[in-house]
């Protein structure tokens, strides 16, 4: 599966989960074991804060894939609350824009500029894909939705992440892997590989 398709499918998987958030769940605190960059001692973020962070990340996708730098766009261009009074609709619009940009990619070697360095478009798409597919599972569990990803997407993610997991672990992207049976379902092995609880 081409990486552009893996990204699109992962982005849509996250969108499907966000569309299932109930009105009374937005202010729900994330569980204590939820991975976050907050300083130790600070309270966990709410579900809305996490989705808002993803909305900002999503807003960068068209500029990123066009080869623009943060300096060109403006480092704070997508700061603030992008969800507004209708968070589901706002998030869906951002995903549509990100998906459209990915579907127009015609050169996987074109440089993409992240705050932590320059990467080929292919590698950059793998970076942002991990932030979507795995988060879809995380958030589905928080809101009580089905956390199963489509089997062919799981296979594509496994193929892409297994080749990168150890390098990314050194960068702090993934925590230590979790032990799981060799014959466990592939999604469980994928989650264990990336340091997530399989079930």
C-alpha cells in the first residue's frame, strides 16, 4: 500500500473515532497512562485538548506537503482553538484538507521541513501517519468505541513501523515494546511494538 494511501486511511480512521465523541465526553480527562509531553505533576489533558492538538497538527499538513517551512507559514499560524463550537465539523474539514494534499503528492523525494529536521515526503508521511493511526486506537478506547483498525491498514502499518520502530524509539517517539505472543493478532503485535497495551 503506498504511503500516501496509508496516511489517508489512518487520517480517516482518526476522523471516524472523533466523529463518535459524545457531547458529554469532550471535557473528560485522559487516563493517567496516556502518553503526553506535559511536565510531570500537571493534570492530564482533556479529550478536547488532545483533539485540538491533533487539529493543529492536521492544519499543517497542506503546507508541509507543499514544502513550506514553519518560518514561511508563521510558527503560530495554527495555534489556538481550531475546533470552535462544532468540533466534529471543524476536525472533519481539516482532515479533508489534509487528505486532499496527500492525494496530490507526486514526488515522494521532495523535502519536507519539520521543526526537528528535513525529511523526504515519504518519510515525513510515515511520521505523521504514526500520530494518526495509533491515536485512533488510543482515543477509541477512551470513549468506549471499537478500537479495531481495518486489517489491510494494520498490515501496512506493521510493514512500515516494524522497519522504523527501533530508530524511532531512540528519538523518543515510541516507548519500550511490550511482550506479546508471536501468534497474537497483528493489531495486538503492532500496538505492542509501539509500546501500547495490546488489549
